């Protein structure tokens, strides 16, 4: 039995080759792999001794030869194949152990050149993997060091790998080459300015109990370049598995949290914030967010950009929550939560070094792609379009409301007072309906004066301004841009309301 070994990732390859030799296998090797194996005392055959041809073109050509691919592709049950090998003095190769040039790592370097990238495009490796994978009935193909132990175990037990194992390894090899080719194609297409094809690569993170509803199957896949504020790279410290709806809601909460540098906390339900607040510390932020809507937060999700300490953990513990997300948890906080076996605690990277900049949304038979809505304009006095100018306190609340309303389902209205939400109107078919929900919620909670209102879209009529005045709103922030903006500005002046237009809308469908 003969194995051809040529790897870029040399993890475990010496031990693997040694064990194959002990089991009576011959080892053929190339370049750096051959050098490493020889230095480690493993008897190897130089690929040039097999092909009768030297490695040429700086190693670009070494395994692209009939004595390699004939030995891999020949069917052992086909007499014509066997005769062809005999007539051309070609021996079988029964195993290929190959992993590919580090293209991903190369293009990830900030100073990478096109020349560097091209030199790390493997040609012989994928060719051998595909040849071996095609002939899996007779050939074992290995592209992942994690499979070495199973392969050795099976050879020791049965003399060779099982047909089922070879089939699985074949599928794995084709997946490996497909990912590799897609990565190269994406890089080269970007350099060439082509965009009519889109290649995405996501790895299975976990199977889910079900989707939005129990009759829907679901899985969670994550990107290797998930970056900060991503559940794909989160560390779960406790609680049961996440569900499909948990992941959707948690992602929405993280998107809101990403807006703030000061201590912040948000409670979220069905992808809309039910309470959000900034505070002097995590306890203050949590308390204000919880007080904003004690009813809706039941069974909800909480995210904060602060470490969860014992004090805030004891305040959160009596409330039924599905998930709590934070950059870290103290040991004392984990001890407080230890009796809540189902509560998911997620440690999230909340650094600002984000790598994800695209958003993908599936539609029937297609995929929508857009830039993530990461930029939020600061609300400043120069944006004021009314006679009454905002106070410093109002500007602070206008900025807070503007950052929150961006993440509420359109049509969206958020009412704010003193750095926390007091009313949220989400997803109505008209803006007046959303405003009515948010303003009535604020009044029901006892907030009736000096309120700030934020709208994710412009006002097509002055009716929202009229209603806001009746409910004690004294400052409004909205994008502007309606052909009837002047009607709303005139009404705001009439009611003594300061209004600021940012010139940037944040619809969230």
C-alpha cells in the first residue's frame, strides 16, 4: 500500500506517516513535507523518483503527472485500467494526504500583493484531492489532520479504511476544494471588478430544536469572519441551547448595543426593544431599562455593554429572561445565576474591531445583500429646523432616541426621557399609529411632560407633530425629506416644539 503525503499544515503529519510506515505502507512525499519526514526519521520516497521527472518552475509542477494521477484514478476492478497501468509502469497510490497552500491566511494579511496571493493558489493539491476523491472506492483521501487518528485506527483493525469512511472523506475533500476555489474566485473577482456571482461560506455551528415554529426545521451557520457583536463567536456560559427565535432576537439586541459606548442596557422582545437606557453604570442602566417596560420584558432578552457583576445579577435574577448577553460576567454573578438552569448567559466580544460589513436576507429563490446600517449621525444643534432650539439635555435625549429608533421595526416611533425609553411604537402600517402606541405607553407609565420623540422616517403630514404636542413632547428628531416638511416644521413652531432633521433615515423592515 502506498500513500502520497504533501501538506501545508504539518500538524500531526510526522506521527501519521510514522504509523503508516509501521503498518507497512510506503510513503511518497514532496518538497517541504519530504524534508520534514526525512529529518524526523520517516523513510520516504521522493515524488521525483516516482514520476521520473524533477520538480520544476519553483515547485509549481511536481505532482501533475500520469504516474501520480494514473495511480490514483485507475479502477481496481477494470481490466483495461489495470492493463494501462502495467503497460506504463504505473503503481497504485492508495492514499492521498494533502492540505492546500494557505491562501486564506495569505490574503488576510493587510499588505498582501496580488503576486503573493497567486503564488499561494494550489494547483497540484486540489488535483490530487479530486482524483483520489473520485476514486474513493479504492483510495483514501485525507485533507484534515483531525481525521488521522480514525484512519490509523481503522487500518490497524481491518487492514484498510472502510468504504463508508472513504465515502465520507471523499465528500469532505470535495467540500474542501470547493471552499478553496470559492475563496480564490471571490478574491480574483473582486480584483477584476466582477460581481454577478456571490460565493458565501458558513460553517454549521449547531442544529436547532426547530425554527420560528415547531414544524420548521432549522440550523445555525456562522461565518469564520464573524467578528465582534456576533453570536457566531459567542461563548455560552450557561443555560439550554439557543433557539431560532433566540438567535434572531439576540442579534437584534446586539445591533442596538453596538450603538453605545457609555454604560447601556436593552431589553428586547420579538426583535424590538421594550426598554433601553444609558446610565452611570450597569446597575443604573439595567434599572432604567427594566422600569421602562416591566411587562414586555417578561421572557425577553437583555444585552449590556458592561460586565455583569453580582449586584446587577441579583436584580436580574427574579425576572424571567431567556438570555443575558455581556462582554463578561464576574464569578460572583455566575454564582447568582447558577440556580437558573435554563437561563442562557452569553459572553460576547464587544470590541469595535468588526469585520462583518454586509447583511444577507433570504427571499423565496433569492438573496438580498446590503451594507450593514452601521453609521448613525450624531444629532447636533445645526440640524434644527424650528424657531425653538434644543437644550443640552434635549440634545442628549435626541441622540439617544435616534440611536434606538434605528433598530425598531418601521414605522417606528420612540419616546425618550432622561436617557431611557418610555414608549416604543413599532411596525405599524402608518406613522401616526406607531406614535399613538408609544405616546400612550409613556403616559401610562406616568411620563407626560418634556418628552423627546424620535422617528425613523420623515413625516408626510403634520398629524404626528400635532399628536406629539398633545402628549407633552417638546423635542423631535426625524430624517426630513418629505415634500411636505414645511407643514411639520410650521406645526412644530406653532406648538413650541424643537425639531431636528438628520438627513438620514433608518428604515428597518
